[in-house]
C-alpha cells in the first residue's frame, strides 16, 4: 500500500492523511509484508485469482488464523480496524474539489504541476525555470492529494471489509470509488493531459502518468470487494472501462524508469479487465 503521505499532508493540510501517516508506519506495513510472505506457504493450494499486489486468498488465510486463535497478526489488524473506522467519517473526494481551473475549462480534468519549477525572477511572465530538488509548493493543487486519498482509502476500507465482514466498509469504499471515477457529476475525466504542467511552458507532460500509478490499489480494492452486494457488476464494468481509458492515454516511448509506471498500470488493468492491452511506441 502506498500510504507514506507525510509530505503531501504538509502541503495540503488534509487531516485524514495525517491520521493515516501516524497510524500506519509499523502496523499496516507489518501486516502487508506478512500477507505477501504467506504466498510461499500457501502456494501449493493452487489458487488462481485476479490478484495484483497481493493475494486475496492469503488475506482470508490470515483472517482464519485469527478466528482460530492465532493472534500474531492482531496488532496490525487492530491498526487497520482503527484506520478504517476513521475513514468512515472522511470523503468521498472528487476532482472537482479544486479552485484552479484546468486549461480545458473543465474541473473534471485532473490538474497538477511539475514540482521543481519556479518563476523567472527576471521576468515573471517568462517560462518557469527548473531548480533541481527544490519544490515549489505554490504550485500544489488538491487533485494529486485527493486522488491518493481515494486510492489509499478504497484499499484500506476494502481490506477491512474482507477481514471484519462489515458492509459499512464496503459501502463507503464503493462510494469513494464511484465519486472519483464513475458518477457523471463528480468523476475525473480519464486522462492526465494536464498533469505535471509547467506554467508558461506547457499545460502537461508525459511524466504526468506517474500520478496514475496508484490506480492499481483501486483494482486491488475491487478484488477484495467482489463478494459485497455494494460492488455491483455495473460498478465493476464501469471501473474496468475507466481503467482502460485512463491508461490508454499513454503514448510516449517506454524507456524504463518513469515510463514503466505506465507499463505497470497497463498490466494491472489487463489482469483485472481481462483485456489484451497494447502499448504504443511513440516518437521522441
């Protein structure tokens, strides 16, 4: 899980993120590492499921162990319970919850700026200049922080649903997913055209695809929610379609590094949606 959001919290003043950061550092990571490590123990079961980041079957094994009196996971499970309960009072989040308007004029478009660019002291109207490693927090927009809250909260709530058989967690996870990705009045347009822009230089860059990578957590959440009545076939179909559209905007040359985020995302979507996924090799 990608919940190490202290720097985002400092710039966005989002209390839920601060709460997550305080609670998770050891408990959540401990549980997830143990869950992933159990894959070797249970590999002989021959379970074949659409898992992406970790195994739903192994999480159910952990749940069974607790029910049978093995409490080695209990400290981490209690952390998840506490965080999930707190998240029931937070969100949902929407891409339209921002004041700055994207160049398209549509608040449904995702908007972010490259962090290491600054006004030219000699001419404020000139293209911004690069200062390597020096972040310009004046360029912060809420879309990135809100999107990360959506993906992290959806995964935590779905994990809590699976562990505790509590439909409240599934209901809220689905509400969060629907609000950001599916409901016409609040959903993000499935593109990153205006991500990682640089004022007075460009409205967006291919590096903006970096900010799509946590969508994999939403696909994980969908897998964990699959037995809940709240997660309907219509929601699954809409989410799969959204995923393919969102990843399909990447047309840059895949060179490794940041471009591999797009590859990772596409492979996850292909796994979840059952579609063959093609990557376009564009020109430099």
